[in-house]
């Protein structure tokens, strides 16, 4: 008697990765973070700072690193590799393979070195070989342009199927977050999607969490991956 084939094991749902606004007043955001992150599984927070003198940036980073780490998330600085150790951060996010290669001696092996700005598959593979702790797909370039969501979904799926280094999808809508989760992203990076929500950042973050959560049938998200007609979380 031939038994039924074993179902493929369900992979875990991706985790959220939150990018802050570009912060000028770190104290105001630091006061908001404990409640924002409470009871929500946020793997990491990307701290983005307004440029200022190195001492001022270090102090601003410290103010934000503390509540992020207290909430159980990793605190990464957007660039600013020289400040990582002084601020007590867990690592840095870098743009491009050259930046990763230059920063690796300061960050590895004790701190996280994530990388975006990878326009081609070759760039992504080179970053993985250079020791990136994650690769990010879908973020805007310096001119604010980004690939179409379908192209980002395809890139995430390709990477997730072939490589062990975690991949991150940059989502600007809940529909994108659900689609990128379904494509195999290990983390979903959200930023303006959270901070620009008129209902408040906490409500938006809860919706993002629900959008990427794994359903009992093994699919991800509460929104149709194509993005158009699915129900919103809680609808």
C-alpha cells in the first residue's frame, strides 16, 4: 500500500524590519518606540539619522539604540559604520557591494552587515559571497526610483529558492508586503508605510504584521499577492 506523500514542511513566516524616518529629534522617537514595538515581532530597526557632527550623531544613535534593543530587536544604523561600535548598535545597513567590502573589516564577525543597492543578480550574488548577512531588494535609489513590485517579487523568489543568505523585501504597501512574504522573503522592510499612516504608526505596524503572517493553509498574508482585490487585514 502506497502512503500519501508527506507534505512539505511549512517555512516560518517572515519577520518585520522597521526603518525609522530620517530622525532629527531622537528623543521624541525614542519615547514612542517602547509602545510601538510592544508585543509585535520586529526583528530589527534601521536607524536613519539627519547628518550632523560625529559626536552629535553618536549621541542621537545611542538614544535610539537603547529602546530598540530593550524591545528585543537588533538596532542597525543606515550607513555610519564608524558610529556602530560607539553607539552600541548591532550593525549597519550598507548600499552597494563596494560599501559592504569597505565596511566588513569593522563589522565582521561580531556585527551585522546588511546590504541593498543591488540592481543586478550578479551584484546580489557578489554581496552574498562577500559575507552580507542579508540582501535587500526593492528599495528606492537616490532618485527615488524602484523596480516594479512584480520584478521585486521575482527577485525575492529567485534568491529564496537558491541561496541561504536571508533576503529582505522593501514594501511600500500592505499588498507588496504580502506578495514579498509569499515570494519567500525572510524579512519585510517597512518605513513610510508605517510612519505616514494617518491612523498612527502602531495601527499600521499591526496591519503590516498581519499582512505577512502565515495562514493555516501555508500561504502568507491577508492580502491577495497581486495586490488589487484582496481584503485588507481585519476587513
